[in-house]
C-alpha cells in the first residue's frame, strides 16, 4: 500500500482507467482465434491491482476461496508474494 501513497492521485486514477479499458479490450478480443485477449487482460489486472486497495482485497479473498487458481494467477502476474511463498515452501521441504 505504500506504493499507492507515493504516486499522484491523478496518475493512479489514469492507470485504473487504463487497466479497465485493457480489460474491456480483452473481452472484445477474446472471441477471436488465438491468445490475443490474454495479454491485455494480464496488463489490465496488473494496473488495477497496483492502484486499488479494494481490488487487492477482492483478489486476496478470491485466492483464499480458490487457492490453486490464485497460485496460478500469482505466478502468471509475477507477483512478489508468489515468489516469497515458493521460496518459503522450498525451504520448508528441505
């Protein structure tokens, strides 16, 4: 959350808007053949999760409800929490 407080609110809102537009673009592109909608969707999710505390709490709630899917999304988005969790699990397995 400290990352959100350093940026100007106008920049945060602009990035939230861009993230939402990318998600809409992904929904429009998704029916087309090929993986074209995956990349705008991932970029939109990254922008929204970085700039919205509410979205992060919803994401965390979803990860608790569906942990396997949450792990896949964390790895795909290269979130630091996924890297820490994987390192912790590797250390515990030794």
